[in-house]
């Protein structure tokens, strides 16, 4: 499976004038189409001419006050050597392989899981094995430790709780197994033979696994003559092919058998495995960085959100600062969609249970839904999805082929039951807001609609700094609805859209939903992790279930094609990804507080409040520090709160109508006239410009006074 990033790197250039040079780099490679701009335009290239003109024509004033200067927009002037060095550093950052891209790595991890299970049972003979799959960065295995009896005293010994010392002992046993270079042997047996072998070693969980396998023959993989397990493969040829120095046992966690809290509590050992020690070292480095970026920790530290257990797990409380960021995200999403001819709609949070029976969710998705409620002798269901509501809206009127396509977007909050053990910050919750949209179109419109969806997806994600993606087309599974012709046409439309854009993608044969093929997009974050976010899915099921129709040019009633699509996936999860990607250092346009005024004395507090009032009326987010701390402490507090810009305000600034500016990333920048500074900050907020490099600004010689 191949995948690649499809966005070009941001251009580099420089601007300047004979009188001086102001330089700053844009972190945002492009802006999305909105009411302020037409089309997807490179922020760097679109800003350069304006920046150059502004700088060349800027007027310097005394005391290093600068008027009309483009503080944030000019592109950093860098030497060729510096550019080359930076690119070389990027090349040195090795791209870690994935299970999808490297089948040998997948085999290595799968065999490592078997070796670990064997090592556990060698070290602790009472352990019973359950399941041990590979996962994104390694593998895990679940074990059950029953109570045992002391052979001498007959006293009951509580079930073992694995410790860090136990993990070291297990890893040592694994290394011996790897060093012995046992062959990995595949064997096919009958169901009766498999059951007989399992019963002979008293492994009750394996019997349950055997019962869940519906195909025959049953495959068994053995490590020499020492150990075996039910398994479909694949594996390496022998244990000696495993790189023992590239395998590490990480942690132990609890897990219920089959995810059922009424069943046995198991102990899950997580491990990571790579092809060589260098990859393991890089992975560990990234994991250390990931700990620093944990959105749950940063969310509390920066006062963005909380999960209030008194109200129930998996329910998010958005604090004022987090709400501010969320509002900016949602406003941008709405503007971008309206500019692309979407209509924004709103639908209820509950509906009669009959609706969910019509859609099929009650039959196929009941376990993920909350219990129903009785309302005046009718049964209602809190919604787990938005799509049935949009189907009802489509059906509300007679539709003509001339009306199509309809593009309806909704930031709709849905509620899904998740077991408490699976909840995880903002990444896995019970109530969340999908950035949902549904397109109802003619078959011949499908490819162009998908092209536009993909372009919009790129525009929106790049605004938030995500410009490296992996794409996968998933095709028809064995169990599906719809004719061969409609599946073929829809799949061709998905592939045709990607080919039209020149984007590379992989293919997951048989991985589509039962109701239609789809494109899934994963974004890559600052430390190389991939996150599933965007999806584009064709649906032949709901139009049939809801009997959706339009009148064709021939006067016949036809079924529309329905497209489900989401760009963020959910606001909550995307917010968590964004916080971790930026380590809480949100870009200027998203920062809860963009500018903090730091009064040096109480005498300037009223001046600061007037500046803040003016800035807030312009749509900027400016706060005034209480001034109760020393200046150094005020600055430190602002920096720890990840506020991008701050201004030190003393008597001089008040008398001259200026602000002494300080950037969190660049340090002291000098003094600026208030109106000019606020105007520039507003432009940066509107255009999502981020400053990382600042050059010198030379004062322009004053013109001789006129006689």
C-alpha cells in the first residue's frame, strides 16, 4: 500500500528595501477558500507582494516606533546554505515504517507476540493465553492469571499482578527463545483435532477462540516443538530472524475478556517491535515527546477543557479558553463550506426509535447506542448519527434533477455508548460533534463532487498546519448492498477523483463499508504519528431505505447518490490532535489569548484596558494582566500560558500611545504605535499568519522639513 503527502512545500523568498528589512516566516502553507479570498491560495506567495510594498513604503518614527510594518507576513530571508542545511536535517529524520507499508515488519511483530506469550508461560506456568494481535507500533498479548495453591501449605495464592521486574524476566526469556532460532511451523488441523489439543493443555480461552472461528481448516503456528497457538499468520520463518535489541516490553494494563466487564479481568502486556535498534530508538524518542504533548495534561494546564466524572465519563466540558478555540475552528469550518456552496443545517438531538429502525442503525449498531427513553408512550432514541435526519429533509419535498447536487453540512452533536475502559480524553468520548456533511447528487456528478470534497479537505486541514497525508481507497466487501454496476461506477468515481488531482493512494481490497466504497485520509502530526480524520463514503443503502427519489430529465423517478463526508471526524478528537501537534502552542489565529498587556505600574492599567477594549472590538483576543506580580513573573506566566504575543506597558508607552512588543518565540521586538500594531495583528488573525523569524528594521531617514 502506497501513500504520500500531496501538498507542495511552502515557497521561500525574501523581501526588503534600501531603508530596512523586516522578515518573518509563514508557518501556514495555504488558506482555505472563504469570504475573503477565492480559491486555495498559497499564503506565502499571496502575501509576498503586499509585504514588499508595505515594507518599502513604511514610515519610521522616532523611538523605534514603526508604522504600517508587516510584522508577521514577510518570508524569512535565508541563505542557500541555511536552506540546504534545514532540508538535510529533514532528510535525516527517518520515516518509521508501518504495518501497512512493510509486510516484513508486520510478520516480525506477529511472531514477537507469540515469542512473548511463550516466554510468559515459561516464566509463569500458571498463565493462560488469550489473544495477541499486532497494533500500529507493536503488539500486545492478554493473559489470565488464576489463583493457585501452595503445594506445601495448601494455602490459596492470589492471582499474579505483573510488575516491571516481571517484564524484565519475560524479556530475558524472549531473548533466549530468539537466540535458540526455533523454526516457525504452520500446520492445518481439523476442528476436532484443535479442540483435543487445547483441552490437553487446559486453555479454556483458546476453546472460546476456536468456537469463534467459522472457517476450516484450523491453522496452528508452533515455535519449534515448544509452544503453539491458534493463528492465521503471517509469521517469519524462525525466531532467530527477530532483532532482540529492537523489541521492548512497555507496560501492563487491565482488560476484560471480550471487553465484557462481567468476564475475567486479564493482564495485557504492551510491547513495541521494529526492524532494527535505530528505529526503536527513534520510536522511543517520539514517545517521550508524545508524553509532553498529551492533550489531557495540556488541556488541564492551559485550562481548555475537562471531563467531569461527577457528570459522567466521556462527556466534555469546554472551559472559556477551549470554547474560544473551538468557536474559531467551527467559524472557519462554516465559512469554508458556505464559500463552497454548502448549506448549513441543524437537526434534533433525539428522534423516534422508528427512524433508527428505518435507517438500520437499530439493527446493526444497537450496541453503540444509548438506551431508549419513553416520551408520552412513544420510544425515542438519542442520536448516534446525523445522516438519517438529512435523509428526512431530502424527502420532505419533490426533488428535480435540476436541483441536484444538495450539499448539507452540520456540526451535529451525537452520542454513542463506549465502555468506560475505552474512554480516553478527547480521543474517545461518549458525546461529540461531527463535522458532518451529506451530498445528494446525480451519478454523473459524483466524481466532480468528490474532487471538490478532497480539495476542500486539503484546504481546511492545511489551515491548521496538516499537510502530510496518507490516503486509502476501500473497495466492496463480501457482504454489501447495491448492484455490481453502481459499486463499479462509484469506485471508479473515487479513484478517478484521486487520479484527477494527481494524489497517490493505496487500495484496501474489500475494506469498504457494506453500503459503499470510501476514501479514508490520515494526517501526519509533528512527531510522525498518523491520525484517521477525514473520510468520503458513497452510500447506496440509505437512499434505498428512505426511498429517496428525484425526477430525472425523462420524467422518471430515480435514486440519488448519497455521499457521507467528514473532514475533522469530530471536533473533540481533532481538537485533541491539534493540541498534541502544537504541544499546546496554538497558532496566533487560534490562540485563546493572542496578546497580553503587562502593566509595569498601576498608573497605566486604565491605558491598558482602553487598548484591550479597542482590540477586542476589532475581533482580537486581548487581556490585561492584573499587575500583581513583578514584570519578570508576568512575562513567565504569559509564556507558560502559551500566549503568542505580549506587550510591556510603562509610563513611556502610555504617553506616546505605543506598546513595547514581545513575542513568545522571538523575544523583544521593539515599540509600535497602537493603531498600527492592532491593525497588523488583525490582518494576521484573518489570514492565519504565524511569525517565527524576525529581521531588523532600519529607521528611514526623515525628509528635510519644508521651508
